[in-house]
C-alpha cells in the first residue's frame, strides 16, 4: 500500500494564533483548478496519493445513479452526505431504506451518536444507544443497499471489494478521476476507499461541479443533478451550522469534506480546490479552501470574510475570544 506525502513535501496552510502567539501550524497540500480544468496553483506535492475518505462520496453517488438507483432531491443529497444525524437526516435515510424494502438492520456502517449536539443530548436524555442510522455515512450505505436492491445484487455482502456494487463504484471513479485506483483500504464506515492523487480528485470534482443536467452524456447529466440537489438542499450533506452546509448556503459552492483533513470545493464559476491537511485535523480546511478560491478570484473577499465569521475558527481564553484559526496566506 502506498503512503501519502511527507512534511517535507507540504506547505503551511493554516495557523492557530492565541493572544498574538502562533501556537500551532497546519501543513498540507492543495491544488487549484481554473474554470476550464487546467491547474492554476499547486501547493506542495499534489501528485502524491491520498485517501479521499468521504470526499469520494460524490463519485460513489454517481455510481449509484449509473446503476439505476432512484435517487433525487433530498435522497441524492443524503447519498452524498456526511450528515450530522439529526431526525431530519434520519427520516430521509429511512425513506431510502424503505425504497429498498430493507430495515435499519441491513446497514453495515458502525453504530454512532449523531454529530449534532442537540440531537445527541436528546437521545441521551431518552436513554437511547448509538445507532447505525445516526452514523454520518448512513445515507451512503442506504443508497448502496438501494442500488443493490434495484439490480438484484446481494445486500449482505455489499461492502466486499469484489461485490458488483463496489466494481461499479471503482469503474465510475476511474472514469472521473482519469487514473486507475490502487488496492482498496477500509474507510471509517467500513466501505472500500482507494488511494488517488489529489490532482486526480480535484479533476473529478471539477468534472462533477461543472456538469450540466442537460448534457448529452448520462454521467454528466447525473453529476449536474447531484450538484443541483446538494445546492437546493445544503442541510442534507452536512448539517445546521456545519462547515459544508454553511459554505454552500452562503456562497453557492459545492463542498464535500472528508476525514483526515481532506476537502474538495467548487465555486459557482467552476474554480476548484482540493486539499489535504497532513496531520488529519480538518478544523482549518474550509477556511483554507475559501481563501484559495478568493485568491483565485472565484469568490468575493467580502463574502468570504462574512462566511468565515460563521465557521468555528475562534479560540477561547476563559470566557472571551483570544485568538483564531486562520489560513496562512
């Protein structure tokens, strides 16, 4: 199995500043594509392999559509999501499972508490336990099961890399990435995930983010429908006051965070950013991506500055704000 880039191949992406003292630095790599898909900026070794983690979900969702899964609107948003487990999210996941004729026990993602604090507190008060349907990848897993159901594929082994569903995902991903994927690793939800270069991931997300629902090509039409679904229902892909949802609502971008500091983002004009923070801490990722899009002229500085105020970037000292996490450029 290959390894990702080293600290020596990274650049400084973000600073953590407390009372005027820089106490931490996040290094990583990032690539910016122009609206026409050409490379505009490279920060660090963007050709080294990374695991895209949940930033792969848009490609997986397109594989479901290509295989005939009836997903649109909120269902399609949840199929692409790393959701926060609110009751609203769970209701759509149950709807997808109902369409597949399956129950929650068919999900093979691990049980989890919801990421949404208010929802978690309510479940604790009700003395409930972590549940698979509350796990942030349950929408993707439900969509995987629906895809299996409509194709007559076995639902008990849907996470096996040799399963027809996973072969469909691999083939779709390779078409969008423009490169072959390596041996599968296991994602946090139990699904296969593949090492790819950050540049290839950026190009795949650019193809998705700039696709038209009226394209003569089926895959591009599906990509246009996916982006439209997420932009119309930004709460589905993440959750209230969470970074992807905030960026989509405020700026009209298409954004998808992945674990371990991965993020992809497409501005309305097609300018695309993909980044990976080396230490795996994604707290600065959205701010860095927005600043890179601003620097490329794709987002207005005032709009970016206003959106930054809605992200969790401030540092507390006692009961007051004494610093902030900020992009390094």
